[in-house]
C-alpha cells in the first residue's frame, strides 16, 4: 500500500501448534506384572507407578474400610462378605493395573524388573498383617474363653452362697460351661484351668459335708455323683469317686441322728445306704444302730410313757423289716432286731394298758388290754389284763370303779346271787376287791318293764316266785364291788350299774331287768 501520511501494515498472529503426544510406550509385560503386583498390596502403588492418583486413592479407601471392619480383632474373625468383597476388589485392581501398565510409562522406578521386585517385597506387608491378625484373633478367642470360665466361676460362687435347691440351676449352667471349654476348646488357657475349677466346684457343692451337716449334705452329694454323666467328654479323674464315701457317711450319720431322735426318716437314709453302698463300712454300722434303738425303746417301756415306747417298737420293727440287708450281709442281724422289737412291743402293750388305766383313760385301756389278751395267748400277764379290761369297761360307766388297779385275786366269804329278770341274755361285770364277769341266759317268760311301772309302789323285780330266773352265785370279799349289767350282743341298749358295799354275815342278791325308755336300759 502507498500514499502520504501514515501507513498501516497488516500483521498475522499465529498460535503455535501443540507438541505431538509422546508415542505410547512399547508394550512391556514385566511392567504390567509389576503394576498388578503392586496393586495387590492393597495400597494402589501400581497406580502410583503409572500416575493414576485417583485410582490409588480408591485403593486406600477400600483398604481402610477393610481395616475398620476387621479391627479390633474379634474371635469370629472378619466377616466373610468383607473378605470376599476385598478379594474381588484386589483382583479387579490387579487386572486393571496390569492392563494400564502394559503400555504406560512408569514414573519410578524406571526399570520394570525393579518395580516388580519392589511389588513382591511389599506383598510381605499384607501377608505379615494376616499373620499378626490371626495371632490377635487367637488371643481374642482365648480371652473370650477365659471370660466364659470366669462366668462359670461366678455362677459357682453365687450358688454356693445359697441353699442347694436354690443354687442347683446355677451349678448346672456352670457345668455346661466347663464341659464346653474342656471338650470343645482343648488346649486353650481356659480349658487348662477347668480341672482346678472342677475341684472347687465339688468342694463348693459339698460344703455342707465339710461343715458337719450330714443331713443337708445328702442331696448335693447325690447330685455330685451325677456330674460325670453330665460331663461325658471331660475326664474328671479322682473327682468321679469324690462324693461316694462322703455320701455314705452322710446317709449313715443322718439316719443315725434321725433314729436317735425318734424321726421315721432314718429308714429311707439307711435304705439308700444299703442299696447304693452295700459293701461300705457305713453300711455295716446299720445293724448295730437299729439293734441299739430297739434296746433303748424296750427300756422305755418302763418309763413315763410306755404307750409311746410300744408305738416306737412297732414302727422300728416294720421299718427294719423293710431294709435290704442281703447285699450288706446283715440280713440275719436285722431279722433278730425285728423279732426283738415285735416281742417287746407285744409285752409292752400290757404296760401301756396299765398306764392308760392309771391315767383314767378307761376306753383306751380297755381296747389295749383286749388287744393284748387276743395277741398273747400264753403271756403271764394275760389273766390280769383280762381283769383290767373288765374294770376299765365298768369304769367307763362308773368312774369310781377305776380308782384301783384290779388284781388276780379270786373268791371271798360273802355270797352274792345275780338273777336275770329280762328277756335278753346278759353279761355281768364286777370289780372291787375281786374282778370278773359271767353270762346269764335270757329269761324266756320275762318282759321289759315300762318306766312308769318301775316307779310305782311295790315294784319288785325278780319277785315272782313262780318263775325260774337264770342266776349265778359268786363269792366276794367284804368291801365295795361295782356291778355292770349289759345285754349280750346288743349295741343299742344302755348298760345298768350298781354299787354294792358288802359286809360279812349277809347274803346279797342282784337283779338285772330291762326297762323301756327311749332305748332299752338295764
């Protein structure tokens, strides 16, 4: 362009072209393997080798998440889903890293073999972590088992402070824990301590025996004999037989205490002893113990309460007879004790009847003496027992008749004739200086008198000279004699009584007759 003045020149501004991208590195299998191996370490170092920083950060996040799940070490280990997920993730980043590293240029170290060697060395880190984690997990398991052991110990201690019946469930739970530790976790620190704990368990359960409370010790010691069955997979050693001698001693001692105290529970204790430990020293003591009890009860017949002694002898005899003495070799001795108890009870029945009579319990005395008479046909006291029974029956109607104990005296100098002016056969009982009874036949032509006729003037039973009244004459000594007339085999009629004061030089006549009241009386 030309002309005057200023001129304007056109200029062109050009942007320099971008330098061409470097060509991809040639494929390098060693480099690809190095990146993959470095990624397997879990920290994404393979991605750092090829400058993929975001992917490396992703590896760090995944590894941190695994550590959060895995730590602290737990007895159950890392959850399976976490392990599987992390393994899949490592496999994915290893494969992806291998693909990326095949042609990418590494930043460090340049030689691929060196990077591969570094990756292999770094794999020792997670491998060592696995080993350390396994150790930590094993320690966690040990602590868990020790916690179970401590829990069982607390159960035993707490149950030991209670009555056995209240603490029994706690003992069972503790046994289950001990059994699980020793059988399912052998070799653990907790399992190694179970034998010592079982010794404590036995001594705690059997503490009543150590304290001398034999009756209280029976139930827990019996329970301890079942422990080996409750722990079939645990070798208890000498503890298996630990309760036996103690239980045998407790059964004997408690039975002996019960026997001495008059309680009937001794029989069950001796029965269990003879059944469970027939060859024990304690079983051999049973026969002398029951024999001594029979002897003591026999002596008590002459004490203040012979009736109680009789009942005790009867109870001793029946319970001794039920004891299983064959296996213990004491059957003959037990049989002798039964014989002695039965004999003493039989003879003691008489003493019981006398005591009842003297205490004024005439009904009981009559029953007791009749039992004695029936059961002891050849007893030397049988005749007197019959007389006491007669006097007791009279005394039930006339209490004064029971003021003196009848004797076996018979006869006398005064004649007393008793006639029957009733249509019923009657029994005549009498007691005083002499006691006895007899029966008069019914008067066939006689009738029962009305009550009004007995109140009219001139009433005189047995006064019809034309009748042949059944009668009997007895001889009695002077003194007061009490008579009782009662119809034979008639439980509806009321007996009649009479009190006669006999003096020498007189003849006496008694007349029995029946009157009509609301019932029938004599």
